[in-house]
């Protein structure tokens, strides 16, 4: 836990720096600082595709275990290893950090206008419904429903000081670890037979389903919606909430708004990469050594990696903050920041593009592209993510899905065109 405490060594529990001025208050008086959040959100939404490309293109369990689908070659295993150590759970963690930080910003603006949290409750209600539509009509891997549910709990904490937020985040991480560890122990007792979705017949059925028509795919999601929602909350709910609280604390401490020294970001990144990287490499070696045994690999990905995903997510955040500050004002940061301002639209747009490429109602490539080759699609989609937002935002205030969410939340047509 020492790495967590390092975030707050330059400010006390009330978010006050050595000069006695609240870093958070200073940030709120300087809206330009929010560009750091936009750019980091842009990096996060692009990074999420690095792992989701497998979930878009192959049966569910291929996301967990490379032996089950996508080619049993050294190159395929190496790609899985790199993603397991550096990407899986960490980009989702970054997104969760930023979600928590954004909730704090909105709460503060509401408080400045003398308003309560009603707008945030409506915001999360509509996010859940939009996520439900995303799950049913586009892609099974939707994360928005989880964020909406966790967001309702987050609102109980948004007014707290950084130290309290940090302590609550650690508590929720521990609760999540206890849940997934208990699940892992049950799998060790029950063996591979207790782990569904790993047998060849089930994998072939999933491939055939996703190579079929749109109606069959939607019907399957409707049949699974209850069990999928439960699994999502149980296996990821407390972790997401922990990251959201951590993001709120990092915002109030000035970490996410660029108020720390650049050298401090590098120091935190180095410490957290050391803390999380070594154990993750050891877990990857364990999976390799087991021949990617289904139970061993599932437990490593879902359970035993959790304590190390947290410091690695923090390390990524610190390194990205350094990059954003170092290249502040560059064309690269402007384009990535615009992608972050339209992250919701980019997230949904990615689902539209990828399912059209891989599902049967599109090009039907599902299950037919190996684990290495499928990553050739990633830079193509990244290009789309980066090319459209900046020209769009010259003429419009929000991305299309950001505008729809905002209008639904306020229950009125929000102006979208710039004057």
C-alpha cells in the first residue's frame, strides 16, 4: 500500500499543498487544466481496443485464454502475454479513474450553482439504459451498465476529502479481491468442468452464432442479459468502484489535473511499474508453464492479477500525465484530447465498426482471423478515432452520443452547434 500513499505525500488529507492553497480549488479556477483529463481519456479509449479486439473477433473465453482460440503459436502467446501484463484491466482501470474524476467535477459545478446531485442521478440512470441498448443491439462486452451502477454508489463519496476517498478505494479493492479469490478457490476444487465456455463444442457454437444473422445474435443476448449483468457486477463491480474513488482522490489531490511536478509523475510511474510489473510477469510465466491450463489461466486473469492491476493502472496514469504535460500544446495531444472529449461516441462507434467487420451481418470475419493478424485492425480503428473528433468539434459542442446523453439527462434538446 506504500505506492498508494505516495500520491498524497505532497498534500495533506484536505488536498492542500505546501503553499496552503487547495490544489483542487486552483484547478477549478483554471478550466484549461481539464485538457489533461481529455487527453488521458483519449489514450484510455484507444487502449481499451487493444484487448477488446479479441472479444469482438473471437469466442468469449479467448479473451481469457489464448490456447482456446486464435492460434497456438509462440507469436499468439506472446501477444496474449503483452496484453495480460500491460493492457488487460489497466485501460478499463484508467477509464474508471476518469469516470470518478468527472463525477467530482460535475458535482462541484452543481454545488457552485447551488444544486444537489439530482442531475448526476439522472445522468447515471440514462447511462444504464444506453448501456443496456449497447449490450443488446451492438455488443455483449458493454461496460456502461457497470459504470452506471457503480456511479450511484460513487455519489455517496464525492464530497469526501482525498484521504477518505483513498481509504474507501482500498477497501473496495479488498472486497473485490475477496470475492474473486473465493470464486477461484471454488474453481480449483471443481476443476475445469466447473468453468463453462472452455470446451470445443461451446466455442464452435459461439463462433457459429456470431457468424449468423443479427436477429439470432440479439436473441442470444436477451436470453443471457440477467446472468451477464450479475456476473459483471460480481466480478468487476467493486473493482470499478475502487478505481472511481481513486480517480476522485487523484483529481482532488491535483494528480489528474497536471498540478504535480513532471519528475514526480515519473517517480510514481517507476515505483508502480516495479510493484505491479514483476508479479504480473510471474503470473504470465505460471500460465505459460501450465500450458495455459483453463483453470490456472482464468484464475490468473480474473483473480490473482487484481492486486497488481491497481499499481499498473496508476503507473500508466502517471506516465500518461508526464507525456501529456511534456507534449502540451502539440498536435498529437490536441488530436488525442479531442478523441477523449468524444470518448463516449468513440466507444460506441468502435462497437459499430468492429461488429460490422466481424459479425455475420457484416463481413463475417468472426473466429476466422488469428490472434496476431487481428491486431492489424487496431491502428485502422485508431485512425478513425483520431481523424473525426477535431474537425467535428470545430462545428459542434459535443460528440453525437455525448449530446444525446446530455439531452436525455436534462430532458431537453441541448444546443449542439457552435455559434
